[in-house]
C-alpha cells in the first residue's frame, strides 16, 4: 500500500476523493469499463448499502464525511 498526498492520475490510484463546498467529500471511481468519460461515485442506498452509481450533486447519498473514532 502506497500513500499519496494528492491525486495525480497514476494507474494505482483507483479512487479520487474530492472535498465539496459544504465540507463533505465525494469518492469517485477513476474509471469504469464501458463508461469512459462518465463520473461514477460511491453512493449510499437505503442508508446502509454502498454502490457505485452516477454522481448526482443534488443528492446527499453521494456525499461522505470522514471522522476520527
């Protein structure tokens, strides 16, 4: 496992984490086979399941918080 301080587009970086204006984050898949040029993100479904879906900026299901426990 290699930690990289920022997204560079290197092949080993499968996810891109971006902070949004409201302080939450979106977690984007760098690429999805067969869907080149489209943005897919981790989205919550039914408040407990996680799936890969098209990013929807108007939905809270595509926004994530990171917390220390």
